[in-house]
C-alpha cells in the first residue's frame, strides 16, 4: 500500500486568500514657473498673490518672472511676500518642471522649456500650426489646454468664467461708448423717469449672452435676446429670473429689432467660425450712433461689417454705427480676469500636489484628463489630430 504524502500546508492555507495591498499615496511637491506674458495685449496672470500664498503654504514652490503681474496691478513685492521666488531670468522660469501661463508659449519660449515639462496654458487651436505640436512632441511635453478642462458638472470652468466677464464687460463698454465717444448718441443706460429706456439686442443665449442680459436689465434697459436654440432661450429666461423678449433668429424679427435698438451685442459661436447673422444692409438700417459690440470677433464675428480692432484703438464707425470689435475682452479687465482664473487654478494645483503629481491626478480626475492634449510627447486629442492631420493615441490606453 502506497504511503500517503503529507502536505506541508494546512487545509486553511490551501484555500485561496484575498490579497490586501496597502497603497501609499505620496504627496508631491510642485515647482511652478509663471513667466511674463509676451502675447499682444495680454495683461493677465494665472495666479494672484493670495493664491501663491495658499500654494506655498502647502510646501510647494512658485517662481515668477519679475513684472509678470504688473498689468493686473500685482507687484513683485506682493508675490515675494506671498512666498514666491522672483527672478528677471526668463529662461530660469521656463526651466521649472511645471509652466503655468495664460497664452500658449511662442516658439522662442518653447526653446527655453526643458524636456518632460508639464505645460498648463490656453491652446487656442485656431491660431496654432502643425510645427507647434511637432515641437511639443520633440520635447516630450505633457500639456493641458485650460479651455478643455471640465468641471464635475461637465461645464468648462475657465471658459465660463471668462465668458461671464466678457458678457458683463460688453454692456459696460457700450455704456461708455454711448456717453463718451464723439459719434455716440449721448444716451445713458438706466431707467430714468420720463425718458425711454435703452433698447439692447443680444444675439446668442450662451454664457456671454446671459451675463450681458443680466447687466443690461440691471441698468434698466429693454432687452431682446435672439438665439437659434429654443432650449437656450428657455434656460436664459429661467436663469436670469426676469421677463424679457426672446425670439428664435428670424431675419424679419431681427431686422425690425435692429432698426429700433441702441446697442447690439453679438455673442454667437460656431464650430469653426461664428455665423454671420447681421448683414451689412441690417447695419445700414440701424439708428445713427447705435453701438455694435461683436464679442464673437475672435471667431470671425457675427456682424458682416465687423473688423478686428485692438485695445489701443478699439472703435471704428461704419454706416454711422459705432463698432467695437476687440478680441480677448477679458484682458481689458486684467485684475478681475486674473482673480477669476486664479480661483479656478488654485484648487486644481493643490489637488495635483495632494495626489502626488499630475500622473496620479489624471488617472482619477476625468475633467482634468479632458484638458490633456499631449502626454509625454504623444498627442492625445482627436480634434487636434483631425485639424492638423496628425496621429494621436487615446489617453485612456496610455495612462492606465
């Protein structure tokens, strides 16, 4: 009879056991460089001194180029007192592991950036060229475009914040032009007893249109909002909480409203460019001294007579109608815009630090991952790939 072999393991040990792994989440120390903006008319900065103080208080480092906050009325001393390192050496700022800026870097600035750097800035795909992305790939850059970053509710927080500023600003600018410009009609925004209120026509019921409506109604104007989407018109009516005229875009109704109005605010966006909804004939039929604020000029403009102007020379008159067609309106209010952007970026940066760096954060934060368009030199955004005929990889296949 064969001798029974004795197992060296007990019966309990042979039963499959659950493996418990303890995962240590190591906090990461960030080193953020904020260079001075060199793009034409760009006056904003990504972080306020208070934001820098919050970030440095968590043990992170921030290096700022001298004079970067000048136009937003933040001095180098404000940043130094908040714990930032100030330097006049541009290359030193661009050598930081994380670069944070408003406008995308120029080719000259890209040359300063070290390989494997994390770049967080706007992308502005319409202004870019194929060589820009080839340079990012060459340096194996990880890049986030802040206009693509999504919030928990699916909205784009930075785009929304800047649209709020542009919408409110459009009404303030129109009010200023009417009273101060040599061709202005001398009317005041405001419901003055015995004086007919200003008539304002707003084209587009998005975030810009909503905040323009709020401001115009708050100043006592009569407002008419036009949009091709009935859903957006319902939303703006409910969101603003006041009754005002809304209509889908029908040439007859729009033309009639334009003949009577004092101010037109164009806030329509398209996929590639804004649709032209106000023709030259419509502009010609408007009142002498009426004001057109074409907020959508950065996408071609929705008024046929619009031409791009600058903050230095923002106004021109055509058919006796005053046109204001400056792209990047939020930069006119540099401090407000900087504070607004800073409020959004600060929690993201602190979150990245707590998660142990951008790599770990991207794994679990889908909204932040949506903003990623380059990962270690690999293009991960399909829109960019289609636009510039480049190859791309799905970020979900690279990061997990």
